[in-house]
C-alpha cells in the first residue's frame, strides 16, 4: 500500500454503506405502504444500476475535487455547473437541521425526559455544532467514526428485519402483504414519498471523492459501488419489512416511525430499545460527517472557479479542509432550527427532510445528461471504468433516470389532489424549493460578477 493511502477496499465499502444507507429515511419510504417493494425493484434496475455505473465512470475519469459540479460544468458550462454545485451543497444544511430535530425526537421517545420547545432547540444547536466541528477535519482521520456507524446501521436494519419476521410468525402483521397491495397505489399520499427511495440510492459519488486516499481508486471505486450497493438494497428492504409488520403505512410517522416500530415489535422499553436508540442517534451524526467532505469540496471547487461566492473557497491552512463551506453548513442549519418552532407544520422533520431530498435530486437531474454529453465532446479522456452498452442502451441509462428524478421531485413538492392535508404538507416544501433556487441564482450571479471583476483587475495590473 502506498504511503499515506489510508482507504482500503474494505473501508470504501463501509463508507459506501455509511454514506448511502441512511436509517432515518427507512420510515418515510415505508410510509408508501407494501407497494414500496414494487418501487424498490423498479428503481433498482431503472435508476440504481445506471446511477452506480455512471458514477463509477465519471468518478474515475474526472477524479478531482469538483465531483458532480465538475462533470456538469465540463458538459454544459459554468452557470449550470454552479447550479449543480449549489443544489448539491445546499441540501446538506437543510438535512442537518432535519436530523437535529429527529435527534431530540428520539430522546423524547425513549428516555424519561420531556424538554420544552426551546430546550430542544438548544440541544439541536449543540448537535449541529458538534457535527460542524468534526467535519472541519479530514474524513480519513475520522474513518473509525464511519466504520462504527456502518456497523450500527447494519445492526439496526437487521434488528428491524429479524424482529419483523419473528412477530409476523408469532403474532401476525399490521400491514397486508398481498400481490394486490404490493402493486403501485396511485394515490397522492404514497406517491409523495417515492422520491425518498431515489434519495436512499444516492451518495456513491461521495465515495469517489476519497480517490486520493485510496491506493488503487480506479479499481476500488467500482468494486465499492457493486458490493456496497448490493448490501444497501438488502438492508433497506429487510428493514422496511420489519416496519410494515409493526405499523400500517397510514399510521406511520415519518419522523418517529422507526423507533415506534422497534417499541411495538419488542413490546416494552428495555435495554435493547435503548441500545437501538443510542445507535440510531449516533448514525444521525455519522451520516452528516460522511457526506460533509463530498458536498463541501464540491462547493469549494466551484467557488475557486468563481461559480459560487468566495466564502465557499475558504480553507484551513492546517488541514486543507473547506472550512468556509463547512461553517456555512452549520450557520444555515442553526438558523433553520431557530425559526422551526415558528413554521406552521406539525411535522417539521418531514418539511426539512423532503426539502433536502428535492434539492439533492435536482443536482442529479443535471448529472445524467452530463455523462452522455461528455462521452460525445470529450471522447479522448481515459475512462478506466467505462459503462458497457451500445448507443441505445447509453441513451436509456441517461434519460430514464432523469425522467424518474423529475417526476418524483414534482410529486414531493407539488400538491396533486388539492386536499387541505396535502396542501399544508407540500406548500412549505414548494415555497422552500422556490426560495432555494432563487438564492442559488443570486449566489451564482454574484460569484460570476466577482470573478469578472477580479479578472479585469488582474488585466489592468498587468497593463
């Protein structure tokens, strides 16, 4: 192994698991109902496989720190690259805010303490501060955090599945698992959660961002995608079955559903429930830490090319980490937490979580066409891993995922049936999405003007 190369294949597979396997999204996916198994199967072949293969090709052919931003910029120019970088980055602080809320929710569910609203806000701010602090240091130096989190996630998923099988065999199931119920249910409620399944598949390009830490990234990254992907799909489906055994989908809470399922499957609060809760809370922080380097390096790289404001390009002189983007994560998440008690929606976790999902899916809508175009305009770049297939297959692998991303994004943010429940649930998400896009355009244009100004000043100095 080369000196200084800290990530082996085993570490890469574990990182794929800890990055892609997000335990908190199992309950929202399970809220779809038994038909979720149909969607898992469809998206596995129509989205996950193309996405994994395309990520492997792009990640090994263009292996700098820009990631998805660099791919889109090369294909469609600076502004589109800036938009991809913004959407990819801004989902993170929104996600951090949602997990901070979930963190205190788990405490309230399992432990005999009941805090007021503003005490919860303080705890959530401490959670955000802790994640932000750890994220300011190289992820490779904290890989034990990620490895432990991967083990914790696997343990939680297996526990849900095994308990579900046991309860199903001894007491029966809360949901009806029949051929009819597992076929697609075309109602606005279940369709509104489908985007979570796509979200549950995302994150492999974060693994490619660790290429510089791997002794043989061109070989290890595709291997990590294949092995990590197989494990991830198995764990998601297994855990979703356990939740379905415990709670009917129409009674399932997107925020508290996982721990409620554990409590119902066990039947009482005991040491095992407490253990699951502690592991769950730990994985919430580890999720964010595992994603932080990838999203912040992308934003930093974009800022260095004047496609995002210069604050994103600030780096630690000691570690080289993108501390400007990292601290901004914490600041924005903290602001969202402080204003969250004022938002007129009972499920604040779902408002923030779904807004994060919409922003992240938006960046991937730009990624797939970039793959196809780079094949055409940059055929001479070496591609150590190349997606197999003829021209028709490449076309389908590019555009079917785009169609799925667009449709599921609309379903998540746009009211479809006009009921008061759906309007109250989705209008805050839609408004948040519009605000997020507008802020992104402002940042991109500001960075563009600053870059042009610096360029002119540089030319004037030379003259």
